[in-house]
């Protein structure tokens, strides 16, 4: 096989893949605004909601670890969450509800009002 034939075969394969990808992409697109909204609520919206829940769970985990480090270093629970040296990116608010986490300085418990199971 010569260089010209190899290049032509490669271009043919790329063209076929592009055509198949275009058909797949176009077949997955909603056809009306109503379908678009419904898809956003079912797939994208659900994925975004789950991602925010995971972010909330991660924030709570980081804050709880910071409380434990504070107790180990100081010997008592911090008076509030602002007293902690939180890792960068961790905030004492729920990313879903945008409300502050609840904190009990007598027990060191940190909870999310939006996600009580975390």
C-alpha cells in the first residue's frame, strides 16, 4: 500500500466516524423547547443537583476534620466555624441551599439544614 492509499483510507475512516457522530449527536438533541426543558430537568438538572450534594458532603467532611484538628491542638471545641482554619475551597455554607451549616460548640457537631442525612 502506498502513502496516497494510506492517507485516503485514513481520511475515509475519519469521514465515516464524523458522519456517525453527527447522526448520534443530532438524534440526541431535543426537538422542541418543551423537550429541551424536560431533558434539562431529568438528566442535566439531576446531575447538577447530585454534584452540589456531593460538594456539600465534602464541605461537611472537611469542616468536621478541621474541628477534630482544632480539638487535638487546643483541647476544646471551637466557639464557631469561623475560628477554624478551613482548607481553601471549603466554606461553612451549603452550596445547594446557600444557608450556613449549623454548629453546636458543646458537641462539635456540624450539620447541613438542607441535607440532614450527611
